[in-house]
């Protein structure tokens, strides 16, 4: 319970798990004579977020106990495995005919999956990068991919992309690039 506007209004949460279940983040209770007692319960532990949905429980107490059992089962048997994060550098690629000679290869998005506990160390990572690319290169351009497999089955695949733009060599671009680098050195 909580009060608002100097006690003029009260908020009441009927989800008993919010106070009594480790990691509970909330959600929604409800009941009608036809639907009986219902609950959508959410909880987070160790980067794993779960939702348990209980419908047509005969009593309010049963819906909370059933939700606890489902959430406990999930936390006991599953985990979230973070493999890598967005913009993590996974390699470097040679750039031909560019005003810069290399570009970092980074992950295009976060990479992680839900796994049955005990299988986390059986995941195999396979990174495939282009050996070299030709300028111009644009930031976000696909330059490879990484796959994660469990027991030979791919469970996640992520694009690997260039982390910056690289212009193609031309007399004007090279002169501009040298001037910028030289000017930056002088300012330091």
C-alpha cells in the first residue's frame, strides 16, 4: 500500500509475490466469478526475466503458490547466457584503396540466449570475417557474421559490421585526411 497527494489517494497492490518472492517485479492480478483467480507474475534473477501466467485458480492463495512453482522451476532449470555486446570488437579487416587501411569489425547487436542449465559451456562460437574489403566502407556495413551453436544446432546468428566510414582514396580525400591528422597532432 502507498498513499498519494498527502493521503487523499491510496494505491493497493494485491500481488503478494511483490513482497514475498525474491526478484519479483510485479504484474497483474485479477478475478471474476467466471474466470476465477488469475495472475501474471514476473521476476528477474541473474539477468533472467520470467513470466508465469496462472488462469482459473480456485483460490487466491493457489494462484500465488502455482506462480511461485512455475517461476522456481524456470530459475532452477534455465539461465540467460550473454555471449557478447553491441559494438564489441571481434576482429580487424584490411581495407583496400581506402584512406585508412583497416576497420574494426564489431557486433551489430547484443548476443545472448536462454539455455538449459548445464549446457552453457557446450556452446560453440564461429566467427566468419571477410579477409579484406574495398573502400568506400560505410559504418554498419556487413563484414561478417558470428554464429553460436549448441549440439550442432545454430541457436543465434549475429551480423558483424564495420565500426566507421572509410572513404575511397583520391587525391583530395588523402590530402584532407593527412591535414586532419596533422592538425589534430598540432592541437595536442
